[in-house]
C-alpha cells in the first residue's frame, strides 16, 4: 500500500508539472526496487494469527547440560497473534525438557530450551550478530523450521556456575 501511494503521488506531481517526466520515471523505479529489497531483509515471512492443533520439536542440547528429545507442542500455551508468535513445546519450567520458540513483530527469533531450572536462551535480533543460524517456512496451515545455536550461555542454579551449550531444534506447528 505504501509503495502504491508513493507512486500515485509521483504521477500526480508530474501531472501538476512540479516534476519532470524523467524525474518521475527515476523516482518510480527507485520506489519499485526499494520495497522488495527491504522485504528481503526480514528474518522470516509474516505469520498470520492462528491457533495450533499439533506439532513437535526435535531438540538436541549438548554442553553444560544435555538432552536429545522429541517434544509435542503445548497447544494451550502456543499462539500466533499475527504480530507475535509463541510456539511452546511441553511446559516451560517443568522437570521435563521443554522448548519455547518466539517470533516477534520486530523480526526477532527467540529460542529457549530448558529442563527444570537449567535454561539457555538464544536468538536472532536484526542489527546484531546472530547467536543462531537457520530458517523458518510459513504456510497457511504449517510453520516449520530448523535452527542451530552454538556456544549459548547457560546457568546451573544448583552449582551457581555459568556454562555453554549448543542447541539444535527442528520443529513444526500445525494450525
């Protein structure tokens, strides 16, 4: 919509004589190119508002603490709000392994893994060095993706020590 309005203003300026035809063509070409380039910088495609009916994550954590599990989605705790999406696998903070993957309106991706009080949080924030690599695919009824995060700082409250873990998550969420 923004690009269409800018193009209409450009052509209106030509019609009113305040912009030459050559300048109008140049401005229009820049507007047409700039929008797709900006869109390509997004960390992931837009995720529409939705409720989740199934899905799972294969998660492998190695390092200060470790687990290798396939965990079912927590349908009640997972939500796609249109601007932000939370994919919760198992119950956050539970003694069993659990994963939370978030997508925000600022194009951040968050990945939190835990088992009991052992937790590690990593992510991708535009403009900063990413802690993770990977991607997500978004379709009308399915969100799926794979992320790998290396050297993520973790904390063990039993020993009061910091450590590091590597995280690998391959997930899907059906709506």
